[in-house]
C-alpha cells in the first residue's frame, strides 16, 4: 500500500508544478484524513512545499527574498498592532473542510479561543486571511479568493507587491465557481487599514511596503 500511495503522491507532484495546473492524467483526489495520514507517516520530504487544494496536491512556488522579506514585515506589523487580540499565524495551515482544502496562507489572524495544537484553524476561527503576491497574483485573486469566499472567511487581504497596494476583500457571497467577495477595496502603501474583526486596530502599510521605513517616516515629518 505504501508504494502505491507514494506513486500517487509523486504523480500529484509531477502534475502540479505550477498553481492551478492539473494534468490530463486522472489523479486521485485525497480527503483531508488521507492528506493528514500522509503527513504523519512521512511521505513528504522536508523540502517539499505542498498544499492540498480541492483534494489535489499542489506544489507552491519557492520563496524569493522580496516575498520572504515582505512576509517578515507583515508579521512584525501585525504582532506589534494586534498584540493579544488575535493569534498571528505565519505560513501555517488552515483547514477548509467543505473545499477539501488545506492551504498555508502567508498570514492569518485567528481567534484566541483555541491553541490550535490539536487541529488547524477552521473558517469560523479565522478573522482574516492574507497572501503576499508577486508571481502568484492571478492565482491569489482567482482560485484562492474563490476558496476563501466559499469557506465564508469574512476578510481576505492580498499584499500586492507588484503594484505596491493592499487589496482588501470582504463580504463573501456565493458557492462553488460563483463564490466571490462583494466588497473589494484598494489601499496605497502610505495608508492605514483596520481589520473588520478588530475595529480598534490600525495596520500601517508603510513598514510593509517600504524597505527604508525610517527614511519614509522622516520625509513625512518634514
């Protein structure tokens, strides 16, 4: 059985070298229980970067320095401003049971009602989910937005590194391929934004988008 499962995993990895690309060869669709079993039994290598998307194993892009650096900046700003009002999770899995999906978003604000040591956050635990997007912008605006909306996650942020803006998606509607967010807002790099679930928390975008933050703040004070 282990050999057969390993061959299935390798077939998935070969067919999903890029997001949203599925081979014409029929592939087994994993359940969440099967996916967790594979993880627990060491079927993936430490260097494997995989997500379960609608039952399929999808290989994610390696993180380049710009992407990783922005993720670090997002983490620092969220931790500083959110404090203990929510759990700040960085590139950790969330579980979307209805979509048979377990992605690893770049950042999540989760309710503090659970330690998430026995399970990953479910949609009802998630206050905000976000992705840092450069080469994956179309995928994050498309399939990822649809999955998060269908799961009922109330707020989705895309840190659009290409255009230097924050895209904020709210008010999920619809199901299946028709799932979407009714409200779409865009914030420039010198603005602040307040998460819906944390009305007293203002996130400053300057430290996220600007590399030389001190220089930018000094210019604003002049």
